[in-house]
C-alpha cells in the first residue's frame, strides 16, 4: 500500500467520524480546534498513519462499528481518534501523527502504514490560480 493510498483511507475514516461527530455534537465541531480535521478531509497533505488488522475471532465476527474519540490537548487543538471494525477487520487513524493508541489484541496481525507531507508533491498554487 502506498503512502498516498494510506492517506486517502485515513481521510475517509476521518470524514466518516467528522460526520458522526456533527450528529452527536452539532456546531461544536465547527470550532477552530477541529480545523485540522476538516483540512485533512479536504486533502491537505499531512503527517499521519493508517492501521489495519484482523481480530483473532474474525470467523465469528458479524458486527460493524465506527468509534471515534475527541481527545483535547493543552494547546486547545483536539485530536480525533477513529476505529472502524467490520466483521473482525479493523482499521484506524488519528487526526494527529502521535502514533497509534488503538487497543490491539496481542495476537492480531496488524499493518501500520505511515505517511508524511513529503510523500506528496507540492502544488504550485500560483500556477493553478492563473
């Protein structure tokens, strides 16, 4: 999986969680402390990660869930942690590149894919505005 694809999957998870957070919290999600989440969803290059794995009981798992957590920080900039579990396959990301804090079963096979701003070519904004 390429860094660009990992970034796109991370963006998709953040978008889904942002929509759920809007339903749960309303206009609070429009506060500036969530600007970085909206920027990530819109595709601005950022540092981050995407994690994917399976649970040991994947054969017996029939559920699907999306869980997000809004984690405040000292700088008044919140993080959004997202985990999706679909029939025993889980994926996750965080709106900040702090690394995964996702509770992973010890016997679960997991892949962690990181991406950075440098993985994306810089756009020439002046050329696109002309």
